[in-house]
């Protein structure tokens, strides 16, 4: 089945615009009540027919069908208007609705991440940089990073919504109209927050579409980065998480395989989103600032893909099972605790961090050469490394060494704002829960405004 094109998916917006415009023309005395009643009745019939025949959904086809039903009075619907301002308004109405769908999906995704984080505040693992063990963190701390990335996506889409939710109706072709129309009235009936004031800008603007495409590409790219990490963590070599079978597939020949297909598709669709962004912004590079057909729009399918990606990733996160023992074993035997060990020497002897860094680097080199893991480092090894590196004999007690090499203790000590210490992660979780409540409240306010406008429009065209 082919994806639904923008003009078809947004047809409901076109019909609302027709009704709002007819109501306004009637209130302004441009149409008589009999004329507007005939047009509005005819529109209801055409809309029903268009549901079965998409060929009627372009504006000229709709108008032609209307005129066939009610006569030439149907052509009066277009007084003081052009396909240019109609199309611009139709797209803005549709995109604002799609933005709300996306925001709703992202809010639910953030909730899922938060719930998983709450469950794993004490699940210690290694954080990675350049895919090398870096420092001990917790799974909750890692997930909170994605909570915040998704929060920025909500903010980004809210900003795009604000610049999209502008009424272009009344701009006509580009210079407005000589008819005494009321742009504020159609703004209110269609639920727009403000006017896109300059009539030329109304039909020329495309930056809000590029912004929408950009916000989608950024969001799906962030999700794809989570997908990449989870795919690697679920590999046989890492074995740090187990994915639910609902989000994995098998091989047609290799019975042991549990392929993370959903994660790969999430990354695939992120690439498609970037393609739409590039196409959209490239389409306006060096073209005239006016109403033109060169512009590439954000088609409904890419919005559906972004929403689908978000929902699938929420499902992956909610059902994944961390292999806690494996995580702890890897971080204990790896060398991600070495920063804390270096800090211990600085605190104990007042040497510079660079000197301590050199000492611990020498210690690690010795351990690797002897086939030892981090938890097998001894005080004597550090002592020897200090003599070799800075020509000083520094001793560290067994207890100091034990605490420095303990991944959980490493995490506990990092109480810095935003750090992985359980007490700090719990604070962030509580704070983000409050943020999400505010996001939901703002979204409900926007939806209520649209519903109020829609009800006002329905009352205004009672025939």
C-alpha cells in the first residue's frame, strides 16, 4: 500500500478552512445567509464523496464538485482567497496536529525511560567513551541522559508548534485582497494562536517545515543512538542486556540467532528522517521567496515513522532485562575505576593530578602486561609505579585501594549535580517527573484550545 500523500491526509483541514472562510464571509456581509447555507450543505456532501474518491481532495476538484451540486454560487466560496493561502493554512493546520501526536508519543517514551531508571538506580555498569571502558555509572544514570535528550525534543517540537500555529488565510495569492475580510475571525475559528501577518511571507515561508523536519531528524537520531548502544550491549561479546523476543527476530538458517531487528530498523528510519530534512532545506536553497512548487514538504509517512520509532523504542526499553552480574563483573575487572584511584593518590599525597595520572597509567600497563584485571591490582604495584613515574615512594593502604577499585563506591562518591550517585539520580528522576507533568499540562492546554475553536466553528455554521 502506498503512503497517504500530504494533500489527502490533510483534507480534513481543507474542509475546516472552507467552512471558517464561508462563515467569515457571511459575517462580513460578503455572502448572504442563503448563499452560505447552500455552500455549507454542499460541502458536507462533497466531503462524504471525497472519503470514497481521493481524486476530489485537491482544491479545484472540490470546488468543481461543489459547483456541480449547488450551482455557480459554489464558486463564491473562493472570494477573497487563493489556493496559495489555502494551501499554506492547510499545511500549518495539519503539521500542528502531527506535532501534537509526536509530543504525546515522546512524553510516553520519557515516562518509560524514567520507570526503567527508577528500577535500576543501583545497577552498576561501566560508562564508555570511544567504546572503551571509561568510568563506573549506573544503568539509571545512562537512561536519564536519554530522558533529557527526549525532553529537549519536546521543547523543540513545542517551539516548532508555536511558529507553525499561525493563520495564513487572507493572504490570497500574496498581496491580500480588496474584500473586507476578517483575518482574526478565521484565526479564531481555526484555532490559530496568531496571524502570520505579512501576506507575502504567508505564502513564501517554508522555514517552519524545515524546522519540523529538523526536529524529527534530531529526535529519531537520538533514539537511533540508544538503539546502537542497546544492540552492542545485547551482543554475545557484551551480553549486558537481554532483549524481549517481541523486539527480536531469528535467522532462517542459524537457529541460535536472536537478531535485534527492531533496533536496526530504528536506525534505518532515522536515516530516512535525515534524508527528508536534507531534501526539505535543499529545496529552498537559491529559489525565489514566493509561492513555488519547488518546496519539499514533510510527508505524513515520515511523521508516522517518527512516532512508530518512538513507540517501539519505548517497548524495547520497558521489556529489556539487564544482566546485572555481567555488568558488575565487567566493570570490576575492567579499568574504569582508575580515575578514582588517581584521585585517591592526589587526596592522600597532594601531588598533581597529572603526576597521579602517570602513576596509574604505569600501573595499568603493568597489570595488562602481567595479564591481571583491575581488581587484582596491589598496593605494591602502585608503589613501584610511583617510583618509576615520579621518583617518589607512595604507599596506599589495602582499604584505600579496595574502596578506590569498588565500582559501587566510585558511583556513590560522584554526588556532583547530574552525577551517577544514587541520591543524585533519584533527585533527577523526581525533577523530570515534574517536568513531564508540566509538558502534559501544556499539551492538554493546546488541545483544549483547538477543541474549543473546532466547537465554535461547528456552532457558527449550523445550517
